[in-house]
């Protein structure tokens, strides 16, 4: 039975949607002033979560019932669950996480296959109740459980901190906000966070205090004085520690906490504090223009080895349930110091890198506790399609305990992913290449969500977006992989990526992509505003600043340019779409009684839409200027008007960035200017173009910083491979709606 038939107006309250729900006759009314509860078989911690969730749901008094029949809510696991219900739960993919929820006969009964299954049943009940102002719920029988054992998201605690950024978004949260996010994950049945800690450490490290994110000098914009001011930034966890507490809080709710860190790159602040420890570039590489050795550590140095071992031991000490290591993304060179040349000089750069990775993982295994999960993201460089013998060689060198938090995406029509499943085994694969929201973050917080609004030239290139992530999740479920992982590097305005991980890790075939978007939009905003949000997500343009400037290099993730007649016409269409999206967002924000989550999502999306409108208008006027100039028209006054309009709208985009985001100026802590917002370069390039015809009034700034993107340098190979990946078909995901059980 469809969820809408079984649950009616309550259907949108549940995400993920249950595996099975059957409507019965009648309804049950739960009184908000008190509830009588009977619990059997749960641990003390699990019982504590039950009481906490009931209070959070608005029940003023909790009373303990002497038996199941006297309770408004009865929860049981283990031998107290009737045999027929245990057998039914044991038929599901992961019985310990499964439950049966029955609403009827004046109350609700939850039978869990395990303690966490019972808690998920409670989450479902309370999600329904949150949509019922009078406490009335339809009588219904729900039998439910996940398709994938591990359903993981990867939010950022730090991201390239002290290298490319200080912090933004979730990286600025304090403890209470992180607890609220963990509650959101628990209520959406996410059961692991792969917490990103890239760059300077966000925790105390007495042995290496110079590597923590304290008193970092940052320039941030002051609207009051219209200029940059220098401030000192210290990570929230260092100002008011919360990390160890939220790890315990998450664990009580069945959520594992993993530390996602660099293997020997971006590993704390050591490469910045000790530049002599970095991987060394040869004179030849320097002459070729390579600058990106600022993040990697030379693994041949004893001081580096000692530091890395101390780091992983310190992270485990904080209470993390596992460590996920990311191999350096550098693909063109390897450390050129004498020691490394002696050890690895006979190997190609990538083989040298993988050899060091294996060596470090064995060293980490020796010092980490047996129960600490160890995983790696590696072997991601070209060639995308690797020989089976190559994969088998690296598999045999890897410690058996090490899991994989990267396997190929849709590359080569999923054949490469299927090869990895065969070589490494599905139980070892916990994640694929699901980084759709990572593009949004690394592109400067733009609405990179679905490719529907992209022109054909970019649709043929785009490959990291929401639809792609969903296909990868389904493929992982179909092949029996241990887990799925959504890399949620941007939260504000990109909550759909987190919802997709929740839905498709739990019930991979309940919804098509379009049905998911419609459901998730209404789950987030309700019926009327959800329809508005769905519409604007389908139409809001996504344009990177470099795309409206013909003289800046192409950005690896969005390489096409909107210059010329075709580009201008596309931008003019986009302007109308941006205006329509802004109208929908204003209507959402004008709605009384929005929740904090609804307001922050709509406001973040509004800022992105405003920025897109200004980028679009800047590009339109720049194109008109170029057209007038190239037609040989010499009306200087008209050319100046067009130039002024292009610069005005580009400056407006930059104003929105500076006034709404904390960390927006380029940084030079590493000795290389690194940033994520390219609009100052666009403005300077525009001025160069205008000055050629219009003179000194448009003189460019000779001191303008020409930045490199924190994530763009290692990924230039995508300019070649992007279209190939975009054309790939998700064959691993094409197995019908019953694919998860096939």
C-alpha cells in the first residue's frame, strides 16, 4: 500500500518512508499532558533516550505503566516480543534495526528487533505526532527496517581550516547546535557521522599545541565601516569544549562517530607550523608552476611519523568510534626529498603515494584499539578504470581490517564500481563517490543541487549532483554493500543531500528521484511551502563566477563559459528563473510559524538566489558590452553604462558574500593565496577589458590576489574526464523497486 494511502496527510512527516504500512479502522488520540509508558528489554541508556524523546515531543508528564495492557505506549525487545513478530522482523535485511509499530486499541505498541530498532519505531511514532496538533493519529500497522546496515553522512567540523579557510556553516556551530543536528540525524534514522576534520585540529592537543585551530588571524568584512578587519578565530570546540559530549550523546542514539581526517595531508596544522616537514617539490616541478605542496607531509621524516601516530591516538582518546583516512588528492608528483627518492623514486607518483598510504595504515592499525573502525579513501586518481590485477595488488597490501570509504561512482557505466565490489567484497565498501553537496561548498556555496537547470553543454559534463548521489546509493544497496555515505560538506540550503542519504540507505526503492524531491520538499516545509520549494529547486540557476568571465581559467567542476550570443541568451533565461525562485522564497519566509530549520534553509537559499541573480546580471551586461565593442560601435557613453552595470552587479554579488558569510577573503597562511570566492578576480578581469577601450577610469587593481581554489588544483584532470563520467549510466542501480531484496 502506498504511504499516502496508509497515512494520508501524515505521509510527508516520515522520511525515510517505511517499508510497509497498512491502514486500519479508527484512530487513537494521545494526550499531550501525560503519557503512560511500559518498557521491557531496553538498556538504561536506551530507556533514557525514550524519555528524552517523549519530553522533546511535548509530553509534560511521563508515567510508568505496570504492564503492557495499561500503557498508552508499550515498547519491547528480545524475548518479550511475540514469536510471530520476531519472525517477521527477522525476515528484514537488518533485524536488529527493524521494528513493528502498531497504532490502535487506544495506544501504540512498538516491537524492536533490537534496542535501536525499538528507538526507530519511537522516532516514527513521534514524527507522526508532530504533524498532529490534536494528538490524533490513524490506526496503522508499520513494519519497517533499513536496506543498508550503515547509513552515514559526513558533515564538517573543520574543512581545510588554516589552509584554505577558517570556517563556515557547520564549522562555526557550538555544542547545542551539534546536538540538534544529531537529533535530526537520529530522527531520520542516520546511524553514523563521518565528521570531517581537515586542517588545524578543532580539539586540544597538548603534545602539539601549534597544530590546533586557536587564534588564527582572519580578515572578515565589517558592514559598519565598509572594510576588512582582522580578527582572531578560535574553533568553538576549543572555546567551549563539546566534542566528547556529543560523541557520547550520539552513541546513546545508536549513531557511531568517525573522525574523517587526512592520511598525511591537511593533518592538523603541522605542515603550516613546520613547513620544513612538507613534501618537497623538485626544481623542475617548481619551474613548471607547482605550488600545492603546502598540505602534504613527508612520510620519510621521523618527526612527521611521530606526529601522525600521536594524532591518531589523540583522536581515538576523544571517544571516536573510528577513523577514516583520506589519501592526498595530488596526482602529478610525489615528495622529491632524498629519502623519498631512495624509497619510492622507482615508482610512478601515484604508486609511491599508495605505498606510503599502506605503510601508514599498518602503523595506525598497530596503535589503535581493535574495536576502533579504520577506513580509507584512496585509489581515486586516473585512470578511472583500473585493471583488476592492480586493484587486487593493492587489496592484498591493505590491512584486512581497513574498510573503504570510497568506491567508484557511476564511472564506466558502473562497471568499475561492480569490479570493486567483486575485488574488495561488498562488506568492505561503506561509501561511494557521493559528493554532490561538496561541489556546492567548494564552488563558493552556490545552489549546485540538481542538473535540471544546466544548459546541455554542462548537463553533458555535470556528474556530482543529487540525482547522481541517489543512483550511487541505490547501486550500493543493490550490491549488498555494508553502507552508504553522503558527503554533506554544505548544510544550509543543501539539506536535501542529507535527506537523500537517509531515504535511500533505508528504503532505496520507495521513490523515484522526482518523487523523492517532492516528498522531501514537503517533509521540510509542509504542503504549500513544500510545493514552492520543490519548484524553485527544479528551476534555480547555478552559475559559478568564473563562467561569466572569458579571461579566467575554467574551473574544473564547471568549465563552460556563458560568453557570446548563446551564453547571453541562456543568462537572460536564468534571470527570469532566479526572479521566480526569489518570489517563492519570499512567500515561504513570510509564512507565520516557521520552524528554525525551515527559516534557516529558506534564508540560506534566498542568499544563494540573490547571488545567482547578481552573477547572471553581471554576465548579461558584460556580454552586451562585448557585443557592442565587437560590432565596432564607439558610443563611449553607452559602453560606459554597460561596463558600470556589469561591475555594479558583480560588486553586489561580492557584497552579499561579504555581508552574509564569515570567511570570505583569500588566505595566505600557507604562502599561497587560496580562497573559494572568485568574484574579485572577475571584477578585476572586467576592469582590464573595459580599460582597453574606456581608459584609466577602469584601471584594474595590480595588487589583486589571484587565488587558487582549495579543492581545484588536484582536480584539473576532470576537464578531460568530466564529460565521460557525466555520460555514464547507473547500471548497478537498475534492478527495479525490489532490487534491495533481489
